[in-house]
């Protein structure tokens, strides 16, 4: 049976922590999730934006994750999708391609019940299939918006100030492309752009997260910035990295 989802506890943990690890899941098989649990992740982040994972598969991931919080990076700002995603029992959503404070405000409203928002209540898994719906509607799933385009970057201070928003998430590849600069922590322009986003978040007392590839030097450098959480590589990247290392060792070890 699904337990009551403690959104506030998860948010408090994020707020007091740095570099919580959230492996990025693009493979929908629940056995992959169960395997990931042996790595002791702080959360699991499901990528619905760039993968084929749908809401039904997302719910299976939530069931397999047990007590580990799940965030879903959804496909975009769409009211009905946000409702269905939250009904699976995730702890929150990361909304990509947000470009204005008005869009960020819509993301919050679509994720909240009245009077704060306009999300419809249904007997989904998150509410114990309707058996604990009155307890569930008192909660506030976390809402992050992704800063990854030029308009979002230019308006980041206004976006960060949106009432009810829980945090800003940086998509470094898309951001660097949008700003026409190299994604590298050795690039002063990239550093400056990231720090502007982080500053906007801190000034509004909201959380920060960022994606990082699993390449060791990049990950170490990202960790030095002290984000609340890091979207850590992705499952397929881990497979390629792990097997590539093992195969290289086999081929270079004398028999």
C-alpha cells in the first residue's frame, strides 16, 4: 500500500543538503529501478521529456522505487499531463522549456489544488486510489522549472520570484547552446550564466538543481558548486561507461 507522500520532509531535506544524487532514468523497466536502489540514490529522476516513458510506466517506476522519492521531468507545460503525472505518486515535477514568469506561475497552478491552484482531484495512486484523498490534497508537490533558453535566462529573476515555485533546474547543454557558449566549467561565460541563475534562486529562497554527465572531472567540478541536487547522468550513460571501462581493461590486460 502506498504511504502518505511527505512533500514537506523531502523539500526540507533538499533545502539543507548539497549535491543530493538523482540518477536519471530513461529505461522504464521496474527491474532497472530496483537495481538502482542498490546504489543508495537520494532520489530517482524519470526523464519523460527525452525518453519514451509514459504515465503508466512512470507509475510502475514509482511503485518499484519504494520509499525513495521520485521526480519526473515531464514533456512540457500541459495541464492535463501535469495532473496525470502527479497522480502517479511522484514527489514533484521538473517542467522544461519555461520561458516566462507567467508560464512558471501556470506550472505551479497546474500542480496545486484550490485555492492555490487549479489541479483536478482524482482517485489516483498518489491519493491511495481515493482512499486518502483528503490527506493528499493538503500536500504540495514540488515544482521546478528548467532554465535552458535565452528568454528564460533573461527573465530568470522574475521567474525565480514566482509565488509557490520550489526551485530552478539548470539544463546546461541547452542553456549553453541558447547562449552560444561552450558548456565547460572552465569557461568564464558559462560560470557567470550559472551563477546568475543560482543567485536568483538564493535571493528568492528556492532550491537549485542541475544536470551533470557522469564523466568524473565534470561531476567533481559540478559538485563544487553546491547545488541542492544533481541529476546524475542517465542509465544508458552508466551502462556504456561501465561496460566500456571493463572491456578496455579486458583488452589491455595481458593473458
